C-alpha cells in the first residue's frame, strides 16, 4: 500500500484500494482490525534514555577523566583547595551537558503536540468525533476551517479549501486543495494539491478526505524518524579540547618522568624528586581549561542575548564562529513572511509601490516620481476592487506597547485572513482607500468565492447609484471574461492589441517572480440578476494588474555581504518555487556570477557523488523536501564544511539537528524546530547570525589565547626544572613553589584572558577549517619559543643568584622571575602579533587579575610566617632588577622582532604600491 501513488487515483480507485465507502465509511470491526495491524495514529517516541543514564554519560569524556586523575593527585599532595575546585568544575560541566541533552530529547514531544487532538470521521454511516490517534487508514474524515489534518489524507471533496503547509513544505502562503487526480508520478509535497498532510492547518473552506497514511507512515512521521535517527555532530570545540587533553597528559607524563630520572641520576633524593615531579604534572595539566571555556562561553551567551540570540547549547557559540556555510530557509528568515504588493500595471503604466510589511504607509511611483492617486480614475477603481473583493482585514495590534505617538511599528499591524488578500487590503489602505471607508459606501450583496477551477473571485455590491460586480483572479482567466478595458480613465473596447499588452505585462511581472492578480469590474443594470457565477463574471471591464511577493528583510542583504567578507557562503534552501527563490536570492546577492540553482526534482536525480561534485557551486535549492535538506547538509559536511542550518518549520528540524549548528527562528519557529536547534534568534533576524559568528570567533580566539598563555608558562616551568637537572644544579623550585606558581598564574589572569576583547580584524578572515589543529596558525611555535625563553631566563636568574652561595635566595629569585615572566607574557597573548600591537590597559579585568597575582606572590615572599612554608626570603633592589629584566626578555624580544618584521612588510607593500601606480 505504501508504494501506491495516491495523488494519481480517482475516487473509485481510492475507495477500492482502501476498502472503504464514501457513504458509510468504515465498520467498527474493520477499525479494530486495522488498529491491531498498524497501531495508533501517533508518532513513536523511540528508545527513551533515563535522566540518570544521561547524567552519568557526562563523566565519560576524556578530559573529565584526566581532571579526575588530577583531583586524586592534588588530594594526595594535601592540595585540598585544588581538589575541591576541580571537582566543582567537573560537576558544573556534567550538569550543563545533562540539561542540554535532556532538552534536545524533547524535540519529538513538540512534534507530537502538533498533531490534531480530535477528528470527525464517518463510521457505519454516522458522523462521530474521535481522538485523532484512533484514526485508521481508510477512514472518511471531515475537516473545516480551523482544524488540523489528523493524518495524511487524499481529498474526495474540497470546497474552497485552503491549507497552511509552510511548517512542512516551506510554501509561504496557504495552498488551495482540490479532489481531482494528478497524473504526474513524481511530485514534490508542495505540488500534491489533492493531498492533506498530518499536522497542517486548514485556514479556509471545508473538505472530505480518505486517510491514506497514519502514524509514522505519514510525512510528519518521516520527519519524526529523521529526528530520531539523526546523530548530532561533535562540535569542533569538543573535538579540539579532547585532542588537547590527550596531548597534554602524554607530554606532562613524559616530561615529568624525564625530570625525575634526570634529578635522581644527578644525585637528588628520590622522594624529593618524586614530589617535584608530581607537582610538575599537576601544574602541566590545565585543570582550569574547562572552567575558562565555560566562563568564556557563558559570558558570550549573555552578550548574545542582548543581541537577540538565545543559545541552547554552549559549544554552539564557538561552532558558529567557524561556520563556512549558512543554509538558510527563505520564508520568514530571509523574507518578512508578509505578502506585499510591490508593482501595479494599468493603462500601459508600470508603477511601483513603496512601504514595508503590513504598515499602511506608502505611495505609488512612476519613473521615480510619486503619483497622485486622488484624481486618477483607473487607480481609484483598482483600489476599490482590491479592498472590496476581499475577505481579509488589516487590524491594529493592541497587545504591544507603543514606543512613541508618531512611531508606527511593523508589529502594530496584524492581518486577519488570507495573505494574498491581505496584501491587496494593505495596498488599498496605503493609498487612501481603506475597506472601512469603502464599506460605508458599498454593501456586499453576494459573493462567488475563489476556487481552484475558476481561479476567480467576484462580489456583487450595491451603492447609492446602483450595483457593481468586482472581480479578481488569475490574469489569463480573468482577461478571457473581459470585453472592455479601463484605459487612461475611459472605458474602451478590449482589442486584440490591448489584450496582447495586458498579456505581455503579466508575463513580464511573472518573470520577476511576482504573484500576479488581475482586477476587473462591471456596472450592473436594473435587470441584471447575477444569481449565478456565469452571469456575474462576464463582459467585465479590465482594470489592471497587481504584483506581489514576500519581500526580503531589509537588513539581510548587508548581513549576507558581511558573511561573504568573512569567507562564509550563504545558501538558500526553500520549499517555494524555483523562480521565486532565484528572484529573492538575486536581490539579496546570494547567487554570484556563475552560481547554480536547482530544484528538488533535479536534486533527486543526482547521486551522492554527483551532488558532491556540484554542491560547492549551488547557492539555491528550491521545492525541496525534508529529506533533501538533510542530504544537502550532509553533502556540504562531506566536503569539509562546518554547516549552520537556519529555519522555522517542522520540515527544517531534521536538517537543523544534523547540521554542525542548528539555528531556529524564535517568533515564527515551531517548537519542534526550536527543540532541535542549538541557537534561537528571538527577532527572526538573519543579521543576528553575523553577531553570533563574531561572538563565536572571538570566544575561540580567547580560548586559544588562554591555551597559548597556559602552555607556554607550563613549558617554562618544566624546562627550568629539566635544564637544571641536566646541568646538575640544585632544584630551582621546591614542590610548594611550583604549586603556588600554578595557583597564582593559572587562576585569575587566565580567566581574565579568556574574556578578552576581540581584535579589530576578526571578521576579515576566512573561517578556520573544521579539522584545524588547536596549535595551528603558528600557535605551537609561539608556545614552544616563549616557553623556552621563559625557562632559560628563569634558570639564568637562578644561576646568577646561586653564585652568591644562598640556595633559598636563588630559589626565591627563580620563583619571582617565573611568576612575573608569565604575568608579562599574559599581555603578549592578547595579540596575534605582539605585546606592542594592543592597548595594555584595555582589559580592566586582566589588570585587576595581574595585580591580585602580584600581591599573592609578594605575600609568600614578605609575610614572615609564610616564608618557611614556601621556602622564600625577602630580596633586595639588585635582585629585583635581575628579576624584572629576566622576566621581560621573552615578551620584549619577540615583540621587537614582530614590529621590525611588520615594518619591513609595510615598506615592501608601499614599494609595490608605488610601482603599480607608476605603471
């Protein structure tokens, strides 16, 4: 039964295939049998994971296991404060991870809530209401305006029935449904106009349908299955931190063993060297890394909330920072989701309409000059028809707070009714002919509703001077019912030449992806009864054309341009028609010269290999299904891209979950989409993504700064000990000093560095590669070179002081040199170039952190009771001079080198520029 193409069958074939009856419906025995065979008409929840199991899974991460080992070592050494800190970090991370995963599991529950609670069906010849979950295949279902379709149905009768399917198909306006069979075999969901889909909303009319699929076999069920079976990708941040943890633990153990062995070989006591080695190991493992990452992400999240972006999963902020492709839905994301009349044609005049959305402010322009509508009979008549042959109404929203007496906000205006008719109502109100004013002059006598066969709507109106017929509809159909035309304010015969002008005008508007409606009217004589539609819709006077579109959001074009400058490709994926999608993409600058656009049907014909070859050059995907969206995301990921997927409909949810970062719309987004996403835009504004990208890049760079600072410092600490052991010198630092250095330098300064301000050129670089090593872009070299110099300078200060014969003083100098070298180095880490390229006073938190660290260092040196504990003595001005000079050398040396290198590059660039100008 699942292989049957239901949209191709006629009524008799449908009832025969489903063993049902239009007159009596199903018998109760048949219903019971089918319920036992197919189960209830509801979405399966899949395998449930208990909350306890979810929580315990958080402790399987490699870095967490490393931190647990560090906790044990710190406890054995008596460093209980360190141990408590690490345990707290582990628990906080576990709780955050648990909350994120638990909320993600709710996406299917939100999908289930979209299904209809009740359904009206025909059983044993009687109409009854039942729970929608009890509907079975073959049931005859009755639906009307306001109902949700309880299952996938094939329409047997459709009376002016319109269904809102945007959440499923991406279609921006409600679609008309009919009962006629469709002969074409391969039809996208949006073109199956004789099929209703589970969970979609009937906005107008009534219909009778026969159930063809229930539960997980429905199109909504397929999406539920995709959500269940789609695994979330590990974020680049998680991958890099795991990679870093493994590297650090291996390096720390190896170097610590080398130091211990070297010390013992040179006559140091084994127990003392063991303590020193363990202290070095604790110092080398960055137990503060998860805390820094969490704090940096959390503060980034707070900044993003102020910029209208709500983060559901912390790592997603960083992930968006390395996104190389943004796959965006069209309707409501790139566009306003408000059908708007933008063009009018009458009397061979092409006019443009200004204004945005539903705000009733705007004007008509011709060749850049505003048109006076008050004295133009043709325009006045077109506006009358737009307002009166219309069931939609523009109303003010009284539930929002006004920001000023003269300020007209888009949110202050709401539309009640069909979006297409709403666009015409807004047009009439904009140009001075609102429905309320005209309804005082005209009274509706009769309406002939729009239907999919006639493709027309007409109304009979009475007024003080008599009666009139006003009609609107498809231009080619309405034109056939017209015998005259209102041409430059006068009614004349509609000659073949004038017909051709009208036809050319609507064809040209159609090529611009506009939805075109024609307007016509006829004055009725006293003997015209107009009881039948055929009597009303004949011998009409053609007035003109209106072209409407769901316009792009005003700020999106600049946002896409910013993304392009940052090396990020924007791709439009929509369920709408290809021509409409191409027009919007072209106006926004999404498609570059030579870029491709393909439809869902063309995509279906491509194999995965063929898609992989073409995917880099495709910028628009139109008329696509949920399976197509998922396939596009995975193709881009196979090409090495970090993919961000935006959307608002149920049809976007599987792709949003599969993408590296899923972005849902907060205003128009469904609960299903929000639950599957990592980031929610509370203003549905595409440009907010640019702010999120900037935050993400800044956070990742701050994490790299922290890693650079921490590891260079740790390399310096280990190298001091290693070189001293290899040279046969005494221990430059005792174990308690190593742990204190770790506390003083790895605490507040590192935390302040993790929330540093971003550099100015952050959004002028291409996104980093998804598999980029954490030490790429010369970070590894910076860590090793600065670490070596810090270690060598500290050891030199220790050796110089040791010549005086006082080991404790020499160890105190080494201790002070190592701390101050790291505190100077923290300012060097703020810039990708050198310490001289950024304002040292910009980060106030860092200044306070460094000051706190200096106080802690001086405390153990000059507070008498602490001196024997930390093996320190007070030092004089001569020793302090040595400490400051030795500590400053690493950062100053590389800073001067960077400045000189930059000056050479600038001179070379200027030389080439001068030569180019001369040429």
